[in-house]
């Protein structure tokens, strides 16, 4: 499965966001995702399997628990694929940064 196919699903993106913050037990992932998306434990398990199989997540056993961790390697590949497109938005982001700095200076001058 291509990285963008994996990332195209909002449930999987949310799981990756959770794993980016911390290693989590499968039960913690299930509880959060079930509450936010209203899907079953089995559906969450399928999403975790896709993330494992595609290399976005790793799992390790800790007693009876399964602990999931983000593996950044596929995200680095996505980042590399996006690199040629940064030229389209980099100047706009630089201009935005200039405008923000200008606004902060104006506020300081008005105090």
C-alpha cells in the first residue's frame, strides 16, 4: 500500500497523531479512536494492522499488552516526495512571516 493510501484515511492519520505524542497500548488507541470516530475495537485493530504492515507503526509485547510506536521512516519518504512542491508555498510562507513580524512591530510601537 502506498504511503498516501495509508495517510488518506482520517482514522489512520489520527492514530499516527496519537503515536507521535507517545507510545500507547492498543487498548488506549482503541478507547480514543472509538470515542472520536464511533468505530468498533475490531475496526481500530484493522487500522493498526494497516499501519504495522505499511511500516508506519511498530508493536512490541509487554506482558499481555501490545504497545504501539510511530516509525518515522515512511513519513520521511512522504517528506522527500513533497520536497519539489515546497517551492510553491515557501515564498508565501516567508511573506506571511514578514507580515506577522510587521504586525508585531506595529503593536509594540502602539503600546
